[in-house]
């Protein structure tokens, strides 16, 4: 094929060389085609329908300035004249923007005289907002305090929350003029930062604007606003929190020591103050505000450990929150781990260790007070029982002692380091035998060094307790401190090892742990709870999913979710969400063997009619229907998203019709909507369980490798069902109509069995016919395969013949081209001959004229002499005409 194609190209080049006009025409045609395609394809961009011009998003009577053309430059211009400005960047088609429009108008109606509200359309493609900002979501709310900003608000899009945030931006600092206001400021659940500035000497004291900007920075970093900033101008009020130097900043903390900003170590800037406050603040609990969309907020918090979710109706603009104050008190007691090492139950109510030992007048007690004031981390350890039947324990309090030993550096702000506490516990357990053998009704203490660091010393105070001592009151005066070395005062002759009491159930509480007090419980149990608050007005759908009913009074609800154990517990809804109930709820969960029952979330029980063939089981009806009912139960596990489960409905309906007896219940449960006890959960759907009447504890699972159809289900039920005894006679008390009913029922079952057998025979015949059809289909498929192969061979032969014809066609085409060239040459030759013939005719005519003229002048004699020559001329002319006539005829034929 290579040879003919090359010849074709050479011939084409030759033709183009002989005919340059044809070459130019082909090039012009190609260029015109390319230009047409270019313009046709480029018009696809112009086919798009232009967007409609934007319209007003807010009404003309609204206090919000609506820049619906996206004039961001004008918004920046009018912002310069206002102290507080809110930018509402929206898209007209966005549903959240449309929903937030009403809320923004409510806030604007309340604060229009103090705040400038500007709405900018950031979707109009010709507006500057769209060109200058690349927004990934709508709406975006930005606030500006003069030149400071933007402060983006990411909270709930409700009027109350937005207004509270705007008011915080308007007044980032709270004025604390008196001790009463100081007490109110410090008693709030939110962390507080106080700055002391005197305005007597200057209307703007040094550092005040930096402190003011730090409050705005905190709102910029934390839109919830969990850190409150206040300013004190009275020196007497400042002395209440030990602020004596103007410009000092104080961070109040309830659980740990309060801090003063280290201006000598850190630069006094707004960003540093904000970072210092956010890094050192305390979290009694955390507010969660899920936006309702796809998010990992709850999942990330649940991965941290068991969580207590408290749903309360929260009003952001309310001045007082009594319910929130009660929850704050519970959280404060639960997290108060340090300085609560009293032995007496009543001493847990006091937050300071100094108040514990002020009652003692002895010098020894004062020494103990000073010693324990230096302890920053302590933990209570309950040693094992002396004997398996004994109720006697040794209770020890292990503390990290920084008052003795080598101190490589001075500790300015002692804090509880849990890594150090863990090392202390490891060292204590290595010396456990030293503290198990002694017996003392009074408290005895000892110091010993760490095995891991030469700079760490630990103090241990132990006391022997029995059942009688648990209920008795031990006063601080009975405590003795005996400084000894490495616990040598205790016996060291115990060689047997017993498991730690933390691994077993504590039969009696420790001496200082009250049964109705949760003070420091977070550090006394391995089941630590993380506390979270949710606004029930926004997130009640999560409470309903956890088990709250729609009719819950006041929308108050509490639930503990343990993701690791895959269980959750709820506070009974008839119990109000108050301090005693919350404390009891937390205590019950924190016990080693918790008395709380796992809550099973399920659908509400449906009304069951007598004509219903399949019983719908829920979480609340699982036990009475499946386990407690004296019947055989066939249970189907399904979900609404399982398509194969839906395909089995007709099989179970038919099965229920065939086995419509009082001894069998056909039921199903939607496990996607109903939680079941772990022993009854399944890993896949559909799954079928059969629970026998007399063997409820030996439920049988339908084999997974067996197809689910009506015959297999009947065999499975008959194999495991509780069959009635037919050998024994019925009792004498059995009524006659029941016997007749039994006979009728037996006859009915026999007829059904016969009918089923007939159906089985029909199915067998249909199976045989189907096998015959399958064999015929296989034969036909084989024949079709052979025919296909023959057709393929024939097709290949046709392809070869086609190639041969193509070669012959090309050869004939070349011959025709050669003949056409020859004919063109002949036509050119004939044209030249015709021209010569015309010239000759003209010469002949001129010669004849000359001859006639000469004949007339010379006479008749000369005329006779010329006749032979004329004859010769005529003969030659005839010969010439004879030779030219075939050529002219050929030309005429070709023209025709």
C-alpha cells in the first residue's frame, strides 16, 4: 500500500504544479473553512444568558443600607463616619442569607442609633465586592470598631445572639467601680480579665488602649466571647485582687491560681495579652453550637472521652441565668481537684485549705497547714484490704512536695502537672508494701524521693480505716505529721501481693469522700466527664435523637454519651435539671459499677391491630414481644435503606398467612431507628432470628449461606419450633368446641400441606421445563457461535476482495488519467492544424485573386499554361483536407 499512495502523492503534486490556480483555490477554501469553524466555536461563550440586574435585598424602609450592586468601596467610605459598623455580605439566592435577613433587621431596629448596618451583595459579577473578595460561604458578618476590624461573627444567625455579639463589640470592657460589681464579675462562669488603670492623672492612662484592643482581639479570635474583660479605676477595689500598680492585668481562675500578666517577660501588646488570656483560661464547661450541617464538631468532642451534654433554654440577652449558675456550681465542684484533701466529709464544702486548719490551735497543726499549702498536686490512693473478709483499708494521700530537696529553679506559678503526678503514683506503687502493713487510727505522714528524678520528693499521709471509722468524724486535731525517711516507720514484712482496690468494687467509700458530694470527683475517678452546654432553642433536635421527648417541660435535658463504650445514659425527664439531680447523675456514672441503665433510643410503639400479620418491634417493645411472650418468635432485622430487605416483604407476608397461629409471632425491627441490647445486635442486614418459646436463651440465627425463600424458611421454623405433643390426650377440662376447633385446624393444616406439596410438584415441573429451555438455549448459543465464526471468515474474504478491487480501481484510474492527457495533447494538435488550414485558405483566396488578375492582363495564352499548375494545387488542397478531417471529427465527437 505504500507504493500506490506515494505515486498518488506524486501525481497530485504534478497536477498542482501544472495548475497553480487549482492549488491557490484549495488553500483559500481551507482557510475559509478554518475561519468559519473558529467563529462558530467562539460563539459558544456568547450563548450564555446574561444575569438579571440585581434588586433590593432589604426593603427601602429598613434601617439597613442595602448596596445591592456590590459597592464595597462606598461601604468602606461610609464606615469611616461611624464608630461601630456591621457588614452583612450576602448572596440573593442563598437560603441562609434570606433567613438571616429578618434577624438582621430585628437587630438593626434595636441598635440603629448606635450601629451602622450595611448589606453588600457579593454575588453580582460586576460589583466590586465580588471582584475583591473570594467568599466560600454566605452570609458573612463582619463588625468594625472604628479602624479595628474586621471581627467576623460565626455564631448562630438569630437576632439575640447577633445582638449580644454586637453589644460586646460596642463595649468590649466592663466597668467595675465597686466591690459588689467586682464580686459579680468574678462569680461569672466565664473567665475574666481585669485591668487596673487610674484616670486621675490622664484621661487616657498608659496601656489602656492596648488593653482595650486586646478585648477586641479576643472577640476576633473567639466569636463566642468566653473571656470577659473589665477595667478597675479605684485603687481600693484593685487591692481586693492584689493589684497595686496601675497598668497591671489580672486573670481570674476558680480552679487554679489566678495570674498576673508578666509584663517583664512578655511585651505589653494587645495580641500578647489576648494570647496570654486565651492560653491560661479555665474551661469549666464548653458551649457547643452545631450549625446543623455536615460537621465533625460533636465527633471530635466525643473522641476526647465520656461527655455530659446539658440542653438548656438560653437567652443571650438576659441579665441573669439561674439555671446556668446552678450548672456552673456543679461544674466548679466537679473540677475542684486541688486543695480539697480533707478527711472529714463536711470539709469538702470549703474551697480553701487554710479554712480547714484555722480551727487548730496547736503548733503541729499550723506546720501541717503550711506544708500542705506548698503541695500543688495530690491524689488519694486506697490500698487493698488486709484480708478478703476484712473491711479494713489503708487510705493514703500522695502529694508532690516542692518544699524539700533540691530546687533547680524557682516556681513562680505552681500548677498541677499530671505527668509528674503519674510519676509519683508509679513511685508510690513501687513502695506499696511499705504503706500496707502499718496500723494507725491517726494520720501519719512521710517523705520519700522519686525514683525517676533527684529533684522530686513526695509526701504520703496514711491512715487505717475500717467500717466503724468510716462513719466517724475525724477532726484536724487528731492529725499528726511524723517526718520520716522513705516510709521506714511502716512495717515491711508483707510479701504477698493482692490486686489494687481500684480494680475492684469499693465496698465502703474513702474517709474524705462523701456519698452525696462530687467535689473533686473529676480527679478521683477514671471515668472523667467532659461537660458541654447546648442551647435547646437551637439544638433540640440532638436532644430528641438522644432520647428527649417533644413534650419535655422547659426544654431541659441531660445525657451522658460514652463513645468508647457505645452507650449513653439520660437523666429522667421528670427530674428537673437542678444541682442535686445533676450531682447524683454524675456520681452514678462515676461509680465502678454504675447503676445507670443504658438508654435505648427507639421509635414510639405503634398501635397494633388484630389484622396485622407482621408485628413491628421497637426498643421499648423488644423484651415483651420477643423475650417475655410465651410464643415462638421469628424476628427480621432490617433497615429502611436496605433494598434487599424490602424485597423480602412479600415472602414474610406469605409466611405470616400460612402460619397464622397463636403459637408463632412473625416480627421485624428497624435497627437503624431502634437500639437493642448488645447481645441482640447484628452486624449485617437482613438477619433472621428465631426465638423458641421454651428456649429463649438459645436463639437460632438463620444460616447466611442459605437462600431466603419460603420453603427454606418453613423448614427452618419447623426444625426449631416448639411442636405440640400429639401423643398425650387432652385434659378433661378442655371444652368440646376447642377439640372441634383443633380438629378443624389440623384438617386445615393438612390441606395446606397438600396444597404446598402440589405447589412443590408444579415447581419441580417448571424447573424441568426451565432446564430444557436452558439446554436449548445453550445449543442455540453454540450454533450462533459457529455461524458467527463462518461470518467472520466470510467477512475476512470480502475484505481481501475489497482490497484487490481497490488496487484495480486505482490502476484503471491511473490509465484513464493517462488517456485523458493524450486526448488533451491531440486536441491541442488539432487546434494548431485548424489554424494552419485557415491560413492556407486565406493564401489560396489571395492566390486565386492574383491569378485572375494576371490572366486578365497577360491573355489567354498564359491562362492555358497555368491550368496544370492549378490542378496540382487543388490536388494538394484536397489531400490536406483529407488528412485534417479525422482530427476535426474526433474533436467534434469529444465536444459532444
